[in-house]
């Protein structure tokens, strides 16, 4: 029968088991993942099973890395995520966290959009490092994603996005509005809803402070249009944006994008 | 009557979207306005007159991200 071991097709006997495979193909490996789930006991294998054998602490070759990273997903989920094409508008507390979450799970194409550079006050919530200060956010985030998952096709746009130039993103599946400024949020949402009606749109409103985590929700506004946030907690003097709550909102948005990519596209 | 964000309010003749936004203390450049499931362009907020039984959704954004 045919099985896949570290994504390579292998012909094995019937009644072949996971431990037999380990002993033949990677004797001293210590993590076995069968069809997306780590196993701690031997298991018999079926036709088309996918078994991943990982030796902890050993850096795999570039060719092997992608299959090992994807071992946590079933093949169908991996394929759908890899086909995904998402634009993230604004790379602050929301956008930088969204980009990293989507890169970690292997969303194939990310368009990163921002006009600004990294500054020290960003580090309380945004996914940059001290050595990134002074770089364009697009360049810094692209580099940070490459260190996490080098198989993501990242396009960067150093631009101030507005309703006049939104057609730059006409080929993506999902547009994520992750701006700070409420007028920019409204402008882009109106523009997408009126002129790019085939797109999924995920927007944000209200995630400042350290209020109740559970006040942040994912709300469906209309067909293909969602807003995440608590809808009231505005960033203002004396009430700033902080990593924990901004990341909660960011990952509401990233999780919704994941669901759309897997189930609706 | 008209329905705004799920709640019935009294219908008044010659009410524009701008009037409605003022009534709810919302800024016109921070909202998405949907009437009977259609998105209304900001350029039309001054001229669009509400009709009896319109269903209006006013979606407003606060800053932060």
C-alpha cells in the first residue's frame, strides 16, 4: 500500500505500523505525527496515511522543512491555507500580529501594507524587535516572517492606502483592515463594500486598554463583512493600546480569516 | 417608523442621513451606513431622504489598532 512519510510517497506492506516506519526511515526520531496528530503509541497504518517523523533539535533541510511544519495540519487544510491570498492593511498592533499568526499556519500569500517606520513606542504591542527601529514596518515584518516560515510569499507595499488606490489589492481573497485611524477604517470599509463586493472584509473597532477580554467579539455585519473588537474602547490619551488585548482582537481577525480560507473559499 | 440598529424610531419627513448621524452623535467620516441592505456612499449622506419603514444600520468605528 501507499503511505506518505515526511511527504514522500512510500510503498509498504499491509499491516505496516508507525513504529516499523520509524525504525526503517528515521530510527532515532522522537516525535511521530500521524495525519496531523502526535501519537505516543504504535499505530497500524492505512493506505494514504501521512506519517511525519521528527528528530528534535536537528535542523531539517529546507526541502524537508515545509512538510515537517505542515505535519500539524491535515493535507486538505494545508492546501487551502497555502492557496490563501490575504492583504493586511496597517502593520501596527493588529496587522503585525495577524500577519505572524497567518504566516505560522502557512497562509501562502500575504500582502503587507503600511507607510510607517518602526519606532520605540510600537514595541509594547507590535511584532517588531529593537533592531527593527527605523526600518519600514513592511521590510521588518517581511524579515520576521521569513524567520518563522520561509515558505510564505510576502509582498510589501510602502504606501498610504486609501479609496483611490485600493484596486492594488484586487487579486486577494480577504482584505483585513488593521488601521489605527477611525476615518481610514471607515473609508476603506466603504470603498471595499461599494467597489470590491466579491472580497471578504475583516475590520476592527475597539481594543484599547485592559478591559474584559471577553468583551471582544467577532461580529458578522453583512455578507462577507465582519468587525472584530468591543466596538467602544477607543485608543486615546490615558487609555492606550497594549499587547494582550490588541493581540486578542488581532487573533479574532486571524482566526476568522483562517475559517474563511478553509471553509468558504 | 424606521428601524435604526434594530430599534424602532419615529419617522419624520425630510430626514437625511446626516440628520440621523447627528441625532446619534456620529461623525460622517467614521461610519458605514447600510439602508435596506445597501451601502450608501458618503457623497449621498446629505441628499438621501429616509423613507417610512427603512431599515438602517449605522456602523461606527473607534480608533486603535
